[in-house]
C-alpha cells in the first residue's frame, strides 16, 4: 500500500461555477504584504540580517551583523511605499487584504490605523518574516499561537486569514490545528478556493500567487519595469475575464510589497492596471475574507463517502473488484500500489486498475478474457451473468433476440472461441445490435495476436464504462 498525498487532480476539467456576486466574470484580489519591521534582523533576536526580496544585488545573510542597506530598504516600504499604495487603493475604493506580520504590525501604529480606517482585512502573515522550513512542529506551533496573540493585541481582534509564505511542510496542518481560520493561503495550486480535509476537519484553502506578484522585481526571471508588471497583470486578467465570460469564472490574486511596488517607477505599472480593470463591468474586487465568506455560503463543504484512495483493502476490493470481470486480483494489486487523489475519479481509478491489467503477464490477461461471458450465450439464457454484464447486454437488446438472431450469435460465438480460445468481448454500451454483429464478423478475420490486443482494449473500455457509473467526475 502506497498513498500519494499530493492532489494533482483538483477540480479536473469541470470546475464549479464560482457564482461571484453580481455575476462577475473574475474576482480580482489585491494582497499587500506588510513585513517591514518583522524581517530577519539581530535587533529582532535573529541570527543574521535579512537577504530576501530586497534590491541589494547578491544579498546574503550576514551572521551576527546588521545590514544597513537592507534595513533601509525595508524602512522605505514603511515610510513611503505603504502610503503611496494606501492612496491608490483608497482613492480607487478597492478593499485590500493585508498579510500582516505580527511583529511588523506592532511597530507600525500609523500604518495599522490607516489600514483599519480604510476597512481593509488584516490577515496574519505569521509572527516574524523568517524561514519556517527547518522549524520543528513544536516551534512552529508556538510561533502560530504567538502570532495570533500579538495580532489580536495590535488590531483588536484575532485574524481570520493566514499566510506564512516562507512555510514548512507542516504549516497548513498546524494552522488548521490551531483553528478558527476562515481560510489559509499557503498554497499556489488553483484559480479557485477549495476545501481540504485536515485531521478529519474541512479547511478552506484560498490559493495565493507568486506569478502576478511584485516579488519578481527582485527575482529572476522577473520584471525590470512597471510596464512589464502591468503587461503581466493585464494578460492574466484578460485570460481570466474571457474564461469568466465563457462560464468559468475564476479568481486572480495579486501580491504586493510596500518596499517593492511602492517604488515610483514600479508603482506606475500597478496604477495602470487598477485604472485598466476599472474599464470593465462584472469585475469583483473583494478581500480574501469576502471570498471565503462567499465560498462558504455558495460552495460549502459536503461530506462524501470514503474516496477510493482512502478505502481499506476489503471495502476497496468489494467496490471495485468486479470492474474487471471476475478478476478481483486487479483491484487488490491496485490497492497495494500507489493511489492518491488523482485516482478518486472514474478516469483516475480506471488508470490505476488498467495499469495493473497491462502490467500482468499475458497468461493472467488471458484468464481475464476467458472470465467474460459469451454474448447472448448460455449464461445469459440461464440468467447467470453478473449484474453488470446483464445490464450491459440488455442495453443493446441482446436479452430480446429473435430465434434467428440467437442462432447467429451462437454460431459466431462457437467460431470465435474455436479460433481464439476466449469469448468475443466488446463494450456493448458503445454499440447497437447491428454494429455488434458487424464487429463480430469482421474481427473473426483477425490474427490471434491482433485479436488478443483488441479484446484487451475492449476489456479496458468496459471497465471504464462501469467505473463511470460508480464514480463522479
């Protein structure tokens, strides 16, 4: 048994209709990361200076030393960049979600007051703007609790949204464990919110972005000018707006930093984009908390039975052991092999079962072929077919043959088995009675190798059709 924890399927080809307020074609959501005063600095008790997301070429942490240039750049974000961005969004009447580092908020009374007066959502960006990947779960758990405590002191209420950013593999689980968050954003995996079951409890995930994010002004490959930033934002918006017009409305996240896009030349690209989207109707510009509230109301978590990748062996084989006719060993091998969320749909589970069938020996596959009944044969007449085979044969009218038709099927069945050593197999649900007879006669001319390959293909097709009747897409 090998369970793959990553979800590579998500909503698949048919995402839910977002139903954004006012029939909006896209939800454009602006995030302002407020990190100034919470970054690595020996003044803050850290071991070295900050080196991440700054305009110092080749910046590296300086153990035991302060870095005057880096500190000054963070200070620019608080002193100048923040206010430039604050004016833009308040004048445009666009609410912003602030990812606020708790220790940074405690050092920013004027900026915090301006955020709250503007009615912006202030979500938690952790206790400090530092790396979490090497933290023990115990230390990270402590940091989460302390971040919520300080955030509450600074703002007057606990945060309802969370984004660590420089996260660990444990971050999402630990934040969900702490509880009380309307959403967590430490994910980049979709254009829509989605639910994740964590320790038996549903948690809403609102994915964030590092592509339409001003951090690329100081990372490679990235933006050199405000114009390049504007063009990237515009292209993303145009794509998502067109998809929304076609009935698949999505969410566009835009990540901003006071010290980065708050610089004048870069800022002009952002301002152009804000002006650009003002020229469209049916654009919703919410906070992330508003998105969470909308999703909870319109797309709430729904309990469902255990998915295939979560089932125990006995229930999995009981449910899917007959998908390949009288061959439960295929399901047993699939259960023992790698399964994950991508295998929890009809197509996904078919892939897992089909792979085991294809990896079987030729003799094993021949046994599967021989397990299939004749079409309109003696077993059908005696009503000894499996429930699935009975329904399949009835779908093409093979349970209501004339005497002449029954005689013809008997002759063909006999000739076929004598030549190939296994029954004629065809995905009956894809055919009519006439096309089945035509295929029967045509395939009798095949060589043994050709017909073995054709029969195996039909076995796989039958399995897929059976699974589509059992599992949702």
